[in-house]
């Protein structure tokens, strides 16, 4: 039986001279099959050359210094086994997007318009081309059609059918040409330092995203694109509206390109050439390929995605019942019930303005309610070598990877309606690269829709990797679950109770080694965690009444997001001491932070192939790691 670890190419594993290697002396090892015994020539590998002058062929590579004599060499025309190999689309050359990109970006809208037109003209088209199916059309209706002044009626009356068909075909050809030219001029390339995209026919645009400023890479698979085996890739930049989008790529290519971008952004380098794809794995025809792609897309929407890359196991599992219940038991639902009550009262008492005012709002909230549930289905969060991988969505699947050091603030919150169930939610501040008017920003800042205290700790461990192990019990017990008397938080003094009359005993802060904890709220409990390496600045504010009570407010400055790093009612002297400590620790943490190139240290030692010490004719090289 053939060893599965052996290369499928019969030329692999041989020295450049073209002859198979002799097995080393000693016990049998996994490797090429033994040489046939001496005798008449038989079909199979050629016999070993006799001792003497070397045969013609490329010279053997010299082993590295310190390698035992006779160790095998990696072939010069392929990357060593196990090396980080770049995909064909990240070779620094210009490439085009998926051929179906025009259809997925604008063609579907055109098809919808055509469908609306055909639907409105359905009766007339049936009457013109299939009159036998509508025998009950009266002469008066025909006369009304012909005298209405409609362009379609004018074409019918003047019998300009051929001219109309030619005009429609010409418009379709023009649109097809525009789509084709748009696809042809839309190109991208990935180099060692940037992701670059250029597009436009008359007005050209060119965008670059430096890899050392990448904040994340999102892979989105809308429902129609999933059926066609396509996905869009979004490289999240550091500026507002600074994302670079690759719409669309095949799903396998999108996964490979995303992996390459993250590896290059981490500071690692990739080998120039990978193994060629097995031709036997390619489908026999385009029809079979399309049928297989659509079948996989339908299966993915029913049973979940099964991508080519191994998806890590999620550390949190959210039951569907808990997800639905968390939306039902929420402040928004309370507002919905109030609105429904108002509509009923208006209908009973004959107040029409309530109906016109609340019904559209109720419809909008109901759509938002359903969208929130559907969006959070199939949620998963897991660690990867390049950051935290978050996946969510039922029909449109979004998978994002947040690299290390890209989380600027974390907030763990709990509504009073969730208190009895022990549910919490986690949101973060991060650079999303989107404009403030983009309504989809929130879906990239909620990393845990609903979870228990154990789920909160698991997610926090993924997001805050620099927190020491001995700090976690304190952070979870005192910060998340703690009450007024728990932990060593510096809380609001009694003289400042009027600032937070319900939560002044719980309102406080704590300095840890790497993070600043701000705890506040009683009806809506919140814990804000600020990593010192990401904190931009800290401010102390004090009004006239605060000066009289010798208290102050603390405001941590981070990137724009849903997390508010604000704490009021802090003792003035404690706030001044906090200001000095945070300023010193922030400078130290920022200078020691290397998370923007999280893989540079791993790449500092070149990825080489260890050489066997078993003597001449050793085994195939084994990759490190």
C-alpha cells in the first residue's frame, strides 16, 4: 500500500540527477520503496548508476553549514514542505476579480428591473404572443390599450415589433459591454507591503491599504453569491471609509487571499511558489463545476458552511432558544409592547393619528428584531494564529478575523431584564474603516450577542491576551459579577452619592497590570476594560458642584465606537493619582507593544528545513512546525 505521506509526483523526493534515493542502513523507515534486486531489467524505476563520474544533470545543492553529509536537499523549483506558501493571487502581479462580479454587483439589480417590467406588461405580452390563452379580452379593452398613449401601445399599433426587439437587444449589449469593461478594468494586487485596487473606466480610482495598518479582514458571503461559490473580501483599514474591497472572488481564493494578507500583515514572509494543484481534482466540465458549486452553496445554507480551510472550534455556543429569548426580553421589546398598546387604544377610541404614527415604526422595529436574530444565528468565535475569528449570519454569512492588538476597548454589559438569567453581552471599540453613516458598523463591534458569565470569561481571554492568569478571577468575579462590597475597586465616596444615587456603591475603577477597569451602573451594569497599549489619552473633568464635593469624572479616550469609557463621581485625589499612573503605564505599554507585527518574531528565525542526521540517503526533509 502506498504511504500517504509520500509525494504523489513520482519525480518528487529524488535528487536532481533523476535517480531515486537509496534507503539508509538500519531499520526500515517510511520512504521510497526498496530497489529491485539485480537481474534482468524490469519495468519500474531505473537502476542505480554505477560508481564513477557524476551523470549529467543539475548540480546538487550544498547542504547548510553543520548539516550531516549526504542529507537530502529541497528541490530548487518548489517551496520546502510546510513553508508558508503564497497563493497565486498574492504574487505581486495584477489580477482580475471573479468573472461573475458584474452580475453580483449590478446585474442582479438589472434583472429585478426587467422582472418588474415584464410583470407589469404580463397581460399585454400574453395577449400579443399567446392570444389563445386570453380569449376573454374584450374589444373595448384592446381599444383602451391602443388609445392610452403608452409607448408599448404605440409600438403595437404601428407594428414595430422588430425595431423594438432590436432596440432592446442593443441596450442589453451596451449594458453587457459596460459590465465587461468595468470587470476588465477592476484589478487588484497584493505585494509584501500593500493591498492595492484600481477600478473605473472613464474616472479611474486607485486605493492602497498598507499591510502594517490592517485592522482586520472580513469575508462576506451573501446568499446569491454563496449559491455561485463567490465571496467578497474586505480589508479593514485604519482611516474612516478606508477599507479596500475585493468584490467578488471564488470562496476558495478568498480564503487563501485572506490568509496571505494576514500572514504578510503579521510581519512574516511567504515562499514564492507553492505546489501545483492536482489536475485530477478539477471538474470534468464547466457545467459540472457550476452544478457542484450551487449544490455546495445550498448545502451550506442548510447545514452550515464547510470551507476548504479547517475552521477552528468555537469557544462559545449560543442556543437558538437563548438567542430568541434575549431579543424578546429586552428594552426594545418593552418599547414595542408600549407601541402596540398605543395602537390598540387609538383604534378603540378612534384616534387615527396613532395608527399612522406607530404602525410604520412597529413594522420597522419588527424587521430589526428579526434581522438581529437571523444575524446572530450560527455565531462562533475561536482563536486562530492570526487573531480572533468571528462568524455569524444565517443567509448572509460574515467571517471576520480581528488581528492581535486591534481591540481598543471592551465593554461587558447586562440589562436588568437579563439579570435573573445571568446573561451578558460584549461589545468592543475597533477601527472598522467605515463611515459614521454606515449602519452595518454595529455588527462588527458586537463580539458576544448574549452569553453566560463563563462565556464572557472565554471571550475576554481571546480579546485580552496580555492579562496575567492571576488577574482573571479578580476581573470576572469583582469586575463583571461583583457587587458593592466586592473587590478592591476604588468606589464613589459617600459625599458624591448624588451623582449616581442608585449605583454609587458599585461605581468605581481598578488599575491592573495591563488594563484599566471602569465599573458602573446598577440598572444597566457595565464593565469597561481599557488596554493601556491602545489607550489614546485620559482626561479628568470637574464642574463647580464636583469641586464642592471634591469629586471628579474620568474619561478615557479611544477610537470611535459603542464603548463609552466614562466614570463619574470619583474621589478627586484618587482621580489625580489615577491620571499619573495611567499616563506612565500607557507610555510604557505603547513602547513595548509589538502586536502590529505579531508574526515578526516567528519570522525572525528563517523557516528552514531540518536536515536528517541518519547519514547518506536520509528521509525527505521535514518542515519545522
